[in-house]
């Protein structure tokens, strides 16, 4: 595709509530953005790093993205993604460029990105998330999160370094605090449990309103899932273990479903492969996020109609939120019926 200009910039994105998971706490992230233009249309993509990523990642990636930009002049988006994947370019950077290219292509076609991809509009309400906190903080914060977001599903982060008793306390506090909101509840251990702990917690959670558990055992120890799958009282969805369709194929016999994140798959091109592989294997599909603004959430929302579960909520927890371009309808994060993915950075947040 013909592209005349390319630029990157980074924004510090502070959270309203710092998010603590089993691996650490994130209060502010430095997200990177890529803009590509054909002289008429501008495509924008976002890369949001996971917890624990160096804050200067955005600046480090300019050089490698510039190399892919040159390739993009004469190659398809999928070919650009494949080159980036083979060169082992950081998936966050690859996602930012890949999503910008898809946004540009949809704008050139005059179509919403979900329509260009052939995806239906989403029908699943997004979850909103409460992190690992002291029980009294959970009890106070859950109503605030649900009130701010209007969410209809609550994800509770477990896998606390303080152990299963703390996990149980968090769950009970969240459940009690959310009761009047009528939400469904889900658990995410972010790899914080052993196989034995997973079986124990799944049995306990299954009797207390939990719909499924996500990534109970840490990435790299998937062999332990052999002790879990088929014996677990709740469905198991893999998140950190799944990056591209390669891992879907590798771990298809160890889970009930997979959580696609564009920041892991290197963007939409890689994400489409994850969805195809999961559906081909008869597995459940879920789409999630890292710390994206509304721009990154819009990228993912374009694919969310293909997914059984949706976890696109990080833009609700930014203070301030620098992006826009999404609708929120009855708990569903909805892509707008405009050319491209619809996401954009508000003018006042562009770096001077």
C-alpha cells in the first residue's frame, strides 16, 4: 500500500486506580502510537506495554518500526506482519504499526474496520476489573468501578502473593460489594497458582458465582495444566500462554478457551490467526487488553464480535483518558460506524 508519511509518539497514561496483579503493580504506562498517512487519510495504531515493561520501550522501537515502514510501501499488511514476526520485533511495537495500517486501509475503503474484516458487531458485555488489594480496599473500590463504567461483568484478580486465604477474602469482598449491581463474576490468577491450588480454588469459586478462571498457572509451566484440564470445576482460559496461533495449536488440549490480546499477537494480523485457530479447534474465544487507551480498545473492538467473552475495559480506568472513538451500549464496548477502527487521540493530548 502507498504510504507517504510515518511518525511515532508516546504518551504517559496514568490510571485512576493502580492495578495490582500477581506479577506487580502498574500506576502509569507509557504507551506508543504510530500514525501512517497516504496524504489524504491517516491511520493510527497503539501499543500498550504489559506490567513490568521498561518505560522507554516506545523510544526504543522507532528504529525497528521505521524498517517495517519501508517494507510496507510494497507489501500487504499481512506480509509486513510476517516480516516483523520473523524478525522477532516486540509484539507491542508490531501491534501499533499493524493496527495503524489496518486503520488506514479501512479509511481508504470508506468502511468501518469491523466491516472490512467481515466481523459482526459484538454482543458480549465487557468485564471491568478489580486488582489484588487489601479486602477493605476491594470492598470500597468495586462499587466505584462498576458505577464509573456501567459494567455488567466483573473480573477479580487473584493469585495474590499473600496466598489463597487472601484470594478468598478478595473474592468474597468483591462478590458482596457487587451484589446490588447484578453482574456476572470471573477470576484471573495471572499465573499465580500451582496445579493443586488451581483445582482447590476452582472448586471453591465454582460454588461462589464464578463463571471461569483465567491463566491459573504461569506461562512456561503449561505442562502443569495436564493435571488441571478435565478435572477442574471451572472452564480454564489461557491468556499469557497464548500469543499467536502457534500457541493455540500447542495448548489446545490443555484449556477450554484462549484470551486474544493484540499486544501479544502483534496486532490485528496476528489476532486473526488466533481466532481462526481457536475456533477451528472448537475452543472458546475471549479478547482482552493490556493498558490501552480508547485507540487500542477500538482496535480490539473491531474483532470482538467474533469472541465469546470480551474484556476491553482499561480506558475506563485512565485519569485522564486521552482517547475517544467508542460507544458503550448496555455494557457492550461498541465500535463506531465510521471509516477505520474509530479510535483517536483528543487534540489536547497530542505531544507539542
